[in-house]
C-alpha cells in the first residue's frame, strides 16, 4: 500500500440549471478512483454549491496511481428518478508522483460532458502521500519524469543520454464493442475517454520501467500517439529518449552517476568490443532481415518483408497466410543530395534504394558485430547541447503499408465480456504484431542511416495514417554522428564510424560535413569543400528533421517551405488497395522531394530543417504534405538557380520558356531580398551587412562557376554546373512550374518557420499567441484530375497561411513558429488540414546583426564550456578511445583557428566588435543557466515555493490571492500561456510540473443548433484549451510548453444533425518567471559571469 | 469545392474591435465583410475577400459564444472558456451594453414587456437601427431591469457592480430602469425635442431626491419607487394655488423681485397663475406623466426661466401661511434643475 490519495471537493460554480421548475440544481459529487467511490452531500437548490467536503482518502498501489485518473462526477440529485449527470472531470495525478513536480493539485476545473461540453466548474484539491519505500518505488515507475520537450529541459542538465524507449498497448475500441449498440453515446464516449486515459497511464508506466532499467530517470521528447484502427482496435504507442537528468539547482557533482550502470554494463561491453565472436549468433538471431538470404528482393520497393515480421500469421487460423499477410515496404532514403533532377523519378528512387541496400549489406557485414540488436540508436530530440551533434547525413525515412486485420481470437468471439479493461483476455498477441511492424520500420531506418555512414538517428518520429483497413506506418529522422562522449556506452554503433573524422570540425559548420564515404556516396550529390573551414566536404544541400543547431552559421532568415501533393487512387479493397497505395508511395515521395528542392532553390537557400513529410491515405486519394524550414547555411555552397529547358520543340515556344525563366529568376532575386540572404560573395559589394568570414580563403576554393558576384548572374548561363535544370516536356511540367511560383511570400512584417528557432531571429519580445486552426474542404467535383487536386490542396494551405497573417496582423513584426500542418482525408471527398502554431513578436531593430555575428563568436572552446555533460564518460571504452583522443586534439586545433579567423580584415571591424561583445554577453546568460549559481538558484526556488503556496488549498482565499498576484488586475483566473515551442520568450522556466496528456471526445446531436460544424468544433477546441489551462493552473503552473494537438479526428453526419470529434493534446506544464525579474535579483552573479565569458571569448 | 468547416481558435481569444462593433450593430457577416473591405483593412495584410470572410465568420462565432457570458458580465471574469485580457473584457462589456440614443428615446418610459418587443421592428424602421441591435438593446434594458428590481441598495451602484459597467453607463441604465418602472411617458410630441440625456439627467435628479432611497438607503426598490409619503405631502402644496390670498401674495412677491430684471416681465406677470398652477399640479399629480413643460415658451430665454424659477421658489419661503417649506424645497429643487436642463432648443 505505498500511496494515499486524498481528494477534497470544495465548491462548484456556474452549474447548469438541471431542474426546469425551480431553475436550480441539487448537485452532489462522486469521487472515484479505481473501484472506490465516495460521495459528497447534496447541496440543494444552488448553481454555486459549497460542498466543503471532508478529505476522501484512497489507499492504493503506486501502479494504480500511475495508470488511473481520479474521476470526479457532478450529478443532479433527483428524488424520484435517476440522478442526472452534469459532467465529469478526469484528473491525471501523475504530476504528484515526482518529488520535484507539483505537490498539490488545487483549482477550478471545467466540468465536462461529452454531449454538452463544459457545464460549470468545480473546485477540487488533490494530494498524494507516497510512502518512501525506494524498492517499491522502483517496481512501478513513479518518479521517472516525462517531457514532451524535444530538447534538454531548461532547468535540467543531462548527465547521460541512454537512448530510445518505445512501447505500445492495444485494446478493443469501446466504440466498436457490441455493447455500444445499446448504450448511450455519452456512456460510449466516456468509456472511450476513460480507456484511453488508462492506456496512456499504463503506457507511461511501462516506458518508465524501461527507463529505470536503463538507469535513467527521465524521458525527453516523449511522443505518444493513438491509432484508431476502428474494428481492429485502439493502439496507444509512445516513443521517447531516456536520459539521466540532473536538476541544475542541486549543485551536486555532475559525475556521480556516470560510471554506474550496473544494469547495462555487461550489455554495453558486449556491444563495444568488436572482437567478441561469441556475440555473433545472438545478433544473427535477432536480425534475420539484414543478414538473411532474400537480399535480391529487398531492393524492390514492393517486396514483402521477411516472414518473421508478418502481421497476423501467428494467430491466423486460415491456411492461406499470404492473403492476410501484406507488408509492402517502399523504402526511401531521402538523402541530402538529389540535385540531379534529370533522372526519371521512380527509377532514381529505385536506384538509390539499390545502392543503399548494397551499402547496407556491406555495412552490416563489416560492422554488424557491433550492433546491439535490441536497441535502436534513435533520439526523439531535435535540438542538442553544443558539441553533441558531430555530423548530419540527411533525412532517412521509411514507410510501410499494412492491412489491419481484426485479430480473430476464438476465445473471445462475440460472447466476450464487455468489461473494458481486461488486459489478460484482450487480444494478447496484437501488441506483438504492432511491435513487429514498428520493429521492421525501425530496422529499415537504422540501415538507411548506416548507408549514410551514420550511427545514430536524431529528430526521430513515427506516425500512422489509417483509412478503413489500410494503415501506412511512417518513420523518419535524420542520420547523424553523435559525439560518443555523451552517450551511454553501447547505445551507439560507434565502431561503424571510420577514421575520416580524426580531424575535428568547428562547431558552426561541422555538422554539415558529410559523414559518409565520398567514394561510396549513397546517392548522387555534389560535394564541395566546406565554405567555412575549407577542410571537409559538404553536400550542396542538406535536409534534416532536426532544429537548426544554435551554433550553425546562417545567412539571412529562414522560411517555411512546403511541398503539397495529391494523388488520386482507385477505390479498392484489402490487399489490392494496399498494393495500389504502396505503388504510389515512391512516386509521391519523389515528387515531394523534387518540389521541396525546387522551392528551396527558388528561395535561394541550401538547407532544410524540421522536415516533416506526412502522407495521408483516403479512400480515393493520397495526400502528401512536406513542411520544413529553409535556411541558407554559409558552410554550404550557394544554391544555383533553376534553369528551364524545353525538351520538345514546337510545343512550347522559346519565348514562353524564357518568360518562365525570367519569372523564376525574378522570384529568386525577390526572395533573396526578402529573406536577407547576403552570402559572403555579396558582402564585397557592401550591400547589407558584411559577414565576417575569411573571404580570401573561400575565394580560393570556390569553383569557377560560382565565383560570380552579381545578382544578374543569376539568370544562369547554360552549362553551369550547379544549375538546377527543370525540363518542360509536357503541359504537366508547365503546371508544376506554375505551382512552384504561386507560393506567396508572407506579407511584410511576417516570417514563418516550422522549427523551434527561427533562423535569423532571436530577439523575441513577450507577445505570444498560440492558435489552432482547422479547415475542411469538400470536393464537390468528382471528376478531378491530379493537377486539379494539387491546385486545390495547395490553395487550401496557402489560404490558411494568408488567414493567419491577416488575423495576427496586430502582432507585426512577428514570426509564426512551429507551424505544424496535419492533413487528413476524413471522408471520400473531404480534405482536412489542422494547423497549430505560435505567433511571437520580435524586436525588429536588433535582428539585422545577429546572423552576421553568429559564425564568429561560436568558438569551439566556448562550446566545450557550455557542455553540460561529463567528459570522461567513454574514456574506458576501448573502441572510442581513438576518437576521444582525436577530439581532444581537435579542441586544441580549433582554438588555434579562432584567432586566425578573427585576424581577417573585416570591412567594419570596430562596429562588429561592439555588437559581438553584446552577443557574448547574451550568450553568457545562457551559459549561466547551466553552471552553478547558488544565489540565483535559491532565489528561484523560493519563488516556486511561494507560487505553490499561493495554490495551497485555502479555497476562496486562494483564488483571491492569485488574483492579486497576477499582472492582470481584475481577473480571478490564472493566465496560462501555451506554446508549441520549448520556451517562452522573455521568461525562464523554473519548474516542470509534469506532462499534460489529455484526450477528449465531443459529440452532438444538435449540430445546427450549435452553429453547424464550425460552431461545434470552434467551441470544442476552445473547451480543450480551457481544460488544459485549468489543469496547468491547478498544478500551480502558468504555462504549457511543447504543446501539441496530436489528434483531431472530426466526423460529421449533417443529415442526422450529428457530429463527433476527438482531440488529443499534450505538453509540459511549467512555472516560468519573467527573465527580467531574475536578472535584477542576481545582478552580482551576472557581472562576474559575464566578465569571465567575455575574456574567454576574446582569447 | 466548398469550405465545409473553418475555425481558428487562439489561446488568447482574438477579437477585433471593429468587427465587434459591426456585430453589435447587427450587420450580417456578408454586410460586415463589405464594410470592412470599404474600410481598407484588405490593404493591411494583402488579404483577399475570402480571408476577410473567414475572419469575420470566426469573430462572429466567438462573439456569439461570448454573448451568453455577457448576459451576466461577472461571469466573464472568472469563466475558463475564453482567455481574455481584463482590459478587453471591460471593452466587451461596455460596448455590449452601450445603446443608441435614438433607440432608447423610443422605448423610454414604456413597459419592458413582450408587447413592446413586438413593436421593435417599427422602432427599427423608424430609427434605422437594425432589428438585431434593437433586440439586443431592448434585452439589455430588460435584463438590467430584472436584476436590479430585486436588489437592495443604491440603483446606480447595483447596476455598476452587477454588470461591471462604467459610472456613466450605469447612470444611464438607472435612468432607463427608473423611467420604465414609473412609466413616465416621454413620447408626447411636445417632448420630442428632448434627448435621452435630458431625461437621464431628470431621472438622476428624481432618484437622488424624490425616491425612497433618498430617505432610507436599505430598502428594496429604494431608487426606483418614488417616496410615497413625499408624494402625499406634495398634495398639500396645492394650497399655493387654491388659496387665493397665498396666490396673490406669492405673485406680488415674485413680481416685485423680477421687475426690471427681464424683458419678458409683462408676460411673466400675466402668466403667473397658469405657470404656478402647472407647477403645482405636477406636484399634486406626480404619478401621472411627468409634465415638466408648462413653462416652456418661445420667447423666454434660459436666463429668464432661471430667474423666474429662482424667485418663484424663494418667494414661497416668505409666505407666512405657507407651512410646507421642506417639501417645497425638495420639490422645487428637482423641478428647477429639470426645467433648466430641458430648457434648450
């Protein structure tokens, strides 16, 4: 009995009128946890009842504490008939289970009913007393912290990154159970909400256990998703990155844990020693696909994967297993290259895959011994501490089309008990099937990464798209080489990296350097010497799924780049449908890729960050949407223009071609201006701000064709090496080019990106507006062509963006960050686009200089200082010894380099210097976050304590004191800010209160009365926001970071006047305080620190 | 191809004041879009008509959802559904309860009943305020009336606290409630020239001097119902016109004081009886329509009127046999200021 949960029901307000006769309500409350229920007294005839109940106490296992939500039901007492439910509140008590998070949940919660929405509010206080039995503690996974944030959370330091954790749980969907035919929609919805809440809790607990097993104490980049598979069930799955985090305030020695990994030590030894032959058989057993014989088939995109991964074979009673087994896996290693547009699309993809597979095998045979088959070197993080990321190979992605098949379990059949949570009886083998599917995809990702010469995948994510019984599983990430010093031993396939990297690379360009072998390039790409260090090769373009590393040198600003694509597909059933889809996938991937590449060049940029490609399946079409943030990396060569060439003369006059060419060139020129891309060459003209880059050096290495300085040179002469040639051979191609050009740039004062950081803007001011927008388009015309559909889809996305700009015009100058588009095909002729993003204001004055300075002052010395990791981590690991040594020598070398760079004769050195120093000071702030500062720390602790105090259960007094302490005078409601980013500008997060993971269903049978579909969804989204805010406020928080709406499933039946919507949101509840408060309170510490880093920077 | 669903929801509720006003004024979405286009908002952000339409629809929906809360403004501050900064909340409430003077002038003094509500389309046609806006304003009057009807304490303060209105607006509502409660007719042709603000001033005077609340500030309806005892006492003022001696005495006192001080003295002297009768009759019959216009004459200037009334009031004090000095002051104080207010073009 390791925990006691206590709940107290204080009061209600704004309750709905339940008794028409008296216009009043006789409300009482049921408090339920597990199987125990308590009731309050009836508070007669009041819409604002005061219950002031006793403390209801539940004595429960901590396992239950993790899985179960506290369920509060408000009812209207009725003497003669059944009591009417007013609504419910589910409170996730997980945040109370970590020692560092919230200590009490107390506040007003909206009372939610799935049919009526929010109906009043209830004031509740919840506390948990955990008995501090450490052993028991470890049996459940209480105490493992979860973060949605995809970087190391602000007030923590990662002492160790353990690696990938994943888990999934499966259950029958209550909506599809037979009982659903006889119960009310409300009961069905509530059963579903409750089930998902339970499943999420269980999933989180299981992941927590894995983390504890690995020796970690936290999961960062926790990504939980639902697959509503309809008849075949409900899958809740999650991935994350296990870490050992230290709270920065602790002040304890950072290295205490680093050598202690009793659980994993043997395993890691085994993986790290290449000479241990004894491990080979184990590997072969675990990885039949990469060493197994059917290699020729694997090269084909439609080849089915080896039998061990087949979905339903083990449980299928039918003899013809091939009927139900279908796993079509088109593979695409979306590399960074691919500028050669001449090849026929599918062929090229095929070719690439072949090369990859070949490489993969080669890699497997040479380094296979080192693999830790059970682990995937994947990281869900998208931004890393400096020095962590060594090289980035490119995007790796894998998709697989599966047929969902109801698991036939004769033991259950139709007579199955309708008890919801009978874990033992429910589809016992289904999780394994789903596990195998994902395992297969992950293996593929891993081998793609290996083909790119990388040992890790960062910015990794997984998603699904389901239509009827077809499911597309997708995974993508960025192949990378990480600094092994920060990893737990064995979690990376370190032996794989060869010794080309002995020479260290400066941090502001190092990640651009190719990790793969120049001679055995996995895809065609043009390599040049890095424009920064001139030592290593870089590709001509770089695609990644991660955020722009903070130390990266960029020119100008970034912008959102989207590729949109629709493909019609014949309606089909089962296997035929799956085959059709998987045949289409490679073409779609290729076209999206080409579109991205063209648009990138059109904006005169050379790298994509935060690339996310979503392919959604509908009954008669596939939708593809790729979003990324384009940026000009100064380390990479300047992108050539786009050249138009006519292939079939006669069809199109040369005039026509030249007019298109001119439009393209004009667009490029305009974009350069717009995004302030003034790469080094232009600096000479004195236009814009000069970039302090060793120009004379870059000159030397620049290939002849690129040395042109003038803008006019942009209309590319024929035969120019890096020009990107688009051929016009039919009208389709013309259409494509037109569609390229219709992307309107954002209006003046706006920028947009889909990453955490906006390249080129960092001086945010405090204006923050998070929003969600949903648009559904009905295609009335059944005879649409692919082209027509594309146009419609593109317009839909463009119009959405235009709407945002218009709505947020009062925030100018402002940037839309983390624009996250999700597409779906909910019905045959519907296209749904859901967008969540945040608009943030910035100070226009300071943006100009920032980018220019970046390259200079990020010396690798500083990076070393910023490291929040222990350095001696891998010293004993034999295989990485060489690397570590080389790394250290590298540090020395790069220190030598920085003065060299500084000695270059800049145009306006003095000018630059002052701003440079300013920047250093700015940077000093960030460093201080990581280093020890007792005075400030205690300060912030005191702050957090007092803010918790405020939330203490003093009922009325509480809200009043809150009111007075908030900046907004009259309001009694805590202002809760929300953002999809991991930070709030101008504030410091002083405490993470726990993860918010909420799932709501809303249904209506009076759609017209609620304002139609828009009215219905509008109020539902507003209600979801309100419930998130209320939970955060009750935890004592004032903001949600890394917020995301992961699911927004909308179904309607206007004829029946009905609609239903499911929404799943998540994020991290935090307490943040204004940065200026902190600065003033710790000014002494500041000056000392600043001075120190300034001198550092100067040397 | 058609947009089936289109919503935009911000964590902080986005509200455009211009669109809010259009919504309050009862414009349809399409009309509002037209007005906005003419206003040039499209140039601001390279917006198209579609964008404008989508934005207007979103805002209208938001306002409709907020409307329920605006009916009891106190809820707006502690509801959880919309995160609205307090200064915006104040704006929302103030504008929602704002009304058109032309409209209120039409319903002032009428019973706030369903019958009146049915006449709103006529009023709408007459005042060219949209029917939707008329309904909102009428419902606002009714709602405020209903709430304060049952409350104790000062009327203006009750309205201000209950509906979180500014002092000015709360006073206007107090006047509306007062008129509606006492059913003072304001629709007479002779009163047409008076604006709502004129009446609001009079109501304010009456509330602070003639109601129960002027004597006792803790009874129900204290500011809405006139002090009955006072009304009874007013009847006794009749002596000023019924007693011939008193009347003559009064007249001579006033005339003595006025002589030589005004150009229209002759006329004043001549009409003294009528004027006095008019004034006193109001007092005796206060529950009947407020007839404050008897002294209005084209040839009297405001200064003349003031002079006359001052002396008329003061002279009564000198009358030996006139015993109702307190009532007289309470009565004439209000009448005087009301007449001054009304005595304009």
